[in-house]
């Protein structure tokens, strides 16, 4: 059993509206270009494909895409956009679910590896990616850098959004490497806020590199964003690319 917490129907139904900015051409364009270049003439597999924010337009660009998704309600929203034959989706967790065939690209975007709440499961996710990759294929992860430097002594919370209709902050368990994202969202104009939270296991880039080595993958490059910005100590997130060797280990 995976430790991931499946997204509910209510969350799935409002997900696209709440994340509309991430689906804009300005944000999504560089993401699709980056992934399409790595996929080349091969197939792509998206772990935790969700409602298809990335997978559907990548398929529309001509890249054959297959998805794995734990939440049936999220997959049901995707299915309203595209049929099963055009973009197949397997219901299951990204650490153990296997789909047929090999892929030149496996990718996992928007911090979703943190949905796996143990280090062992995150390692298995890397192994599962390697299992699906053809020799020379790539595994791509988009993940935020843990913002622990913003925690002064005695503080356990870091805000990540303070806007008119949304308040968001993360609280941290530094021993277990667990963060809880708290969201207060104003749905209407009556002043009421909806409260949601989700648990995540954060990981540092170096820890992910070790997971990749365990899975037989090699770090190829790391950048700060989909447009190729250089990754440095000021970067808030990273796009990391690991490659499956063409030579036998």
C-alpha cells in the first residue's frame, strides 16, 4: 500500500480552476517544450498524471503519453478531456504500478514525488521509473527546494502565498522530513474560507541523486526552471534529469 493520500472527488472537480495559472501558455509552454525534446520520437509516461494538465497538451503536440494516477476522481476529470485510446491511464500508485512497453521519458511534475511519505517509497518510485525506461531514456522530476532557511529558531511555519483569495503556509516536522501544506481559500464573497491541508515528504536534490543511483540512473542535468535557468543556491525549485545508461551496469 502506498502512503500517498488520494485526492477526493471534491478536490478533483475544482483542481483545474484553482490551478488555471499553471495551465497558461506562458507557464505550460516551456514545460511542454522541455519534455517533448527529451521524449524525441519515443513514448512518455507521466507518474501522477492527475487531470492531465501536462499530459493532455503534450499528447496534442504529438508525443504518445501514458499515465499512472492513484486518484480515480482525478483520472475521471482527465477522461472528460481525452479518450482512453488516445491517452491510456492506469489507476495505481507511481511507486509500484507497471504499464506495458518501454518509454524514452518518464516524468513527474509539480512536487508530486513528495506525495510518497516515506523514503523507501520514493526510492521505489525511482526504481519504477528505471523499470519503464529504455536504455538512454530520461526520468524528469520538478520539485521545490525545501525552504528551511526561512525558518528562524522556534518557528515551524513558512508562508508561500498571501493573496486576496488564498492564504497558504507550510509547517515542518524536521525529524521525519514531513511538511504539511495548509490552504485557506475564499470560495465566495461572504468572507468564508475553506480549509484544506496535505502531507508531503520533502527531499533535497542530493538525496534524490542518491535515490537515482540506487535505481541505476545517472544525473544528466539540473536547472532552476523549465526554461533552462541555471540552478544555484538561490533557486526555489529544480528540474532534474536522470538518464538510464545505455551500457550494462
